């Protein structure tokens, strides 16, 4: 059987490495459950070779003037934009996300981050500071690259997350060994080839393929200076634990159970649109989803009525159709997980099902492509009458499942919104901007929005609080996560302290 895409292997020393594997698996199209490509798992010896390639490249790359690294990365950003639709098609077939989304978000925002960090280091973003201690003594600081870093990607925004990790890493003068999710690996070597075409030297960006065992080997490898991981909390804790044994630098962007708070007097249209964006974009497979929607008791009826009216604008179907804005879930295991949460919400939590629910979406029976019936399609689902103790309210589902909760006072909703071990994101909708700022200031989350949801531009540092992460990505602070500081004190008078030279 001829598959739509060529096989994926490890990539190091500036080229694909077919000999790097002794086993393989297939990645599937979530819309149809049909095979896309053979993915060849990288052996431990080949991972060692990829790390060695990165080690050999590090001295020269880190010594390359920042402005020269910037020019190379800017060229890579230009190549990404020039091939936007081609890469978006790959992301759509690999993730199941509609082309209307991948073509306008995934590559676009990834290229923006790459360009941002290229411009940042090219404009002096790696400069240290100078401090005069006394007339003849100064302290100056420098920011130094860490070395070989590991990037472990996630399956929901494959190429975007790969760029979020590799852009600051390479811009700061580090080299990287990157492992994509085994569920969405097609972008990985395409990105490596774009970097190479732009002028990134062999060994600076490398790719290994495989599952959790490959990631675990990378994390514990003694030659890895830093691990950057995006994924669920349970896996992140293991990765952080493994990395800590070697005192490695880590950045962790983990899960969330974010609160979307509709404040009293909020604009109803804006609030409903925000709640839908916070729950159904990317079929709900977004770490920052605002799945706990808090609505004032007095506004509940009108909010739900308008929400049901607007659900007609969630359009599932052919993922290549520009009008489609809702795709399948990414894999069969994830499909089964989300369906089990929906059933639990009905059967055990006893929440009221307002829209959707388990089972096959009705539109599939009339879809002209019969293979779509084998895909991981799910209905966008809304529960109301929810309480804080319900499993569907407490645990991250990572699917298109909205839970509506009511409240009576602002103090109450702030307390309940913060009553979780997770603290990735939160947002408020209000006409009263003073109140909105006051509430946002009290929310225990690292990413917050007022009267919008989900935007995360390159300039905005983002990271989770509590169990939702360690460190930040993007923005000026995001670059700091890829360097280490050196402080030097210079006494220009040349006078060594004489405390040990006198009686």
C-alpha cells in the first residue's frame, strides 16, 4: 500500500538517517483513521549520534555573531511563510484540524515567533548589563548559551510548538534535539529541512522519532543541558523529575482547567463568543481552554439561549473545506477518553446535557467520503447545572466539552475559580474594565485575558502557575530561559585585596 507521505526517520548531521531505526509504526489521519506514513523509531544509539551531532555543532553556532544567526533564522521564517499552505495541509492531515485553522494560525504564529526571536537577538537582546561599584571597579554580565537542549513536542500544535521551542533555543546559540509527538510527527523533518535550506548548519537542529521511551532517554541523557516539554501534567512531572536528577534546566508547559468568567453586566454577544472560542476552537484540544464557564445566576437563562443559537456556527465536515471550523479528535485513544468523560458527566455527575453528547455525529451519515465514518469525530458538548465537585469540572478533558457553573458574587467566583491545582489560564468578560482588571489580578493563572480568549502573540510571555508549568515561553523572558548568566567583577586599579597580606 502506497502511503500519502514518505517515511519519517531521524534527522541529524544535516540529513535524514534511514539507518537510525530497527522498528516502525504508522501515523493516522484522524479524519478517516487511514495511514499517512511510516514513522521509524530512533534507536538509543542513533539518539546518541543525534546528540553528538548537536555537540559538534554547538561551539561554532554559539560563537556565530547573534546578528548572523538572526539573518539565518529570518530566512527560515520567510520560507515557512512562503510554504504556509503546503505545511498547513500536512498539519491538517496529521492532526485533523481544519485547513481553515492550520492555514491561518499554526504556521503563521510559528513563523512570527521565529522572526521575533531572530529580531530580538539581532537587536541586542542577548546583551548583559554593566554596573559601576566604585570609581575603579565594575561588574559586567554576559548571557551564555546552555549547550545541547532537548525539545519534546505536543500533538495539538505540532509545528507551532516545535518553533516555540527551537526559535529561542537556536537564536540564543544553543543546538537542539527535537522529538515530536508520535501522534503528529509529519512536520518534524520538514522543519529540519527548512532550517537547513535557510542556512542553519548541520547538527544545530536535529530530530528523533518515537514515543515516551525516546523522550525519557533524551531527558536523562548526561549531555542534555535543558529539557523543554509541552504535554499533560502527569508526564511533565516525570520529565521534570528525570531532568532534576541531572540538575538540568527545564521549561514545562502543562495542562489546565481554566476559568472563563462572565462578570455581571457583560456584553452577552461577546461573552457567548468568548466562551465558544474558549471551548470549541481546535476541537477543544487546547491547553488554555476555558472549560469552566462561570455565569452570573441572573444571566444563566439568556446566556444559554444565545449559546444554543450560536452553536449552528460550529461546522464539522470535510477538513479541507474552507467553511469547516470543527475537526475530529487527534487519535482513537483520545477519542475514547473524551467520550468516557462525556458519559461520566451524564451518568455519574448527573449534569444536565444542554447540547451534543456521546455518540456519532448525525452529519457523518450523509458525508460523501465514507472513510470519514472511521474518523475520530465527536459532537461539541455543553453541560449545565454543573457543580465544582463534578469530575467533568475538576479534571482536564482536552476536548470540546463546556461546563457551565453559576455564581452570585464576585468574591465567590474568584474563590471557586482558584480552587484547583492547575493555573495555566483564565479570562474575564465585562463592560467594567476596572472590575475586570481587579478580578484578573486575583486569579491564580499565568496567562489571562480580558474580553478575548486564546491569543498568544510572540511578544507575550506565557507560562503556567501551580501544577500547570515551570518557566515561560515567548516574549523577552522566553529568551532568558535559554541562556545562563555570567557575572564578572573587574578592578581596574589592579589592587588585590590585602586582607591576607598584612599582620
